[in-house]
C-alpha cells in the first residue's frame, strides 16, 4: 500500500484548494509570525498559534497558547489532539482539512500555495528600531505621495514589538486593513491603533505582503496619524488631572449621586473602576479609546461617582 502521506488542505480564503505537506521530521508551526512554517496573516491568529506534527504515523495538533484558540471539528482543543482523515481544523479565520494518501515514495514537504503571503522566500523583509518619533514616524513612509513614501509600493505586513507588547499591522495601498496587539486581544481596532502610536520604544519587522482577502479595518494611514496626534496631545493634558499609576480609583461609600443619571457606557466604566482600581488596568479593560475613557473618568470623579483611594 506504501507509506502514508499527510497534508493540510485549505478550505477557505484565497489559498482554497492548495495543500501543505506534513512529515515526521519537520513539525509545522502555524501562526502570524514570519518565523512560522505556515504564516496566516489575519487578526484572529496569534504569532505562534498551533503546531502540527506526525507521531507514530498519525497527525496531531496542539494549541500553543493562542489568544483565540484552535478548534477541531468545531470544538476547542485543550490538549494535544489526534487528527483523522477529513477532520477540519480552525485556526484564526482559516479552515484546514486533514487529508491522507498512500504512495510508494514521499517527496520533501513543500508548500504548494502560490500566494506570496505563504512563501517566506518571496518576502522582502527588514528590521527597523523605532526612534523618538515612534511608530507614527515610521508609518509616514507608507503614506502615498509623501516625501518619504517608499518607491516600490505600500503593500506590507508589519510585525511589532512596542513597549514590550507584540502586535502587527497590515497595510495595503496606504490603508490599514488589519491590526492586533497581544496585550489587548479583544479591543476594537481604533483603540489598538491609537495605543500602538502612543508607544515610545520598540522595533518593527516589515515584509512585503499580498492584497487582503477581506478588510477587518479600513483606515487611511494619513488620517490616522492626524487623529492619533490630536488624541495623544489631549490625553497628555487630561491625564495630569487623574491619579498616577500608583493610586487607585474607588467608589465612595456612601455613594451620593444617583446611578440613574449615568448612561450605559458610564455605568460600565464605573464597574471597571470598581473591579480594577488602577487607571492603567481600567484603560486596558474598557473598549473605549484611552482618550475617551479618560474624559469619562474625569467626569465621574468630578461628579462624585469615583474618588482617589
């Protein structure tokens, strides 16, 4: 009958119908990182998301501590899981189907997908250490028509390390179409983008990318840089009126102003302040952008719903 040959077949996306071969000698790491054996560039995929391996002739998969989990036939796996012919594995927004065939010989594993996004040798990559201008200064090179715009196009995937947090940005023709920060896994895109642009140190690994299958975000880089500058300037002023990082915000006892006067957003923010206390923890927990959250926290302080503990 010959030796078993295992592959993963793409059931979704631009790579639909293509296959990735698996061998016992080379476990396959799947993730958003450029060092992953199979790079899946979507916001639902972690940098090192999952690992496929051949053990005793069978295919196994394990989640590598990803934010959104790995699913086999619709069920989230909690440990290394044995896969069978026809099983479907969901990683981020990509569905892979396990396929097994028999052959007298097996060639070296190759990624047959033609899209450049899955072929590291196609990618033109470089590393950049952020200077005092931070990520904003770096992104100016991806504004079409600017004095520093790159001459060879603006389709790029940026892997980021900002103030100790990992993240990514995907740009296409001067617009951001996807983003993510591991420290804010469930935050809305605009909150993530503004937090990225506020970072004071870090580095960027940039590589060319293919156009997106779909856009989770659609933000023009030039407009984002203007909005971010305005938000950061306002935030610098507002934070001077708030407690510093060592202080705690608390609900007064007794609470005199009526809760009925607050809207749903203010009530949620009040609960987060009660649960988390420290300002930075509150800002991380709320879906509001930092500047919007600080504005509302100041109102809650001034009206007596919160106090400095």
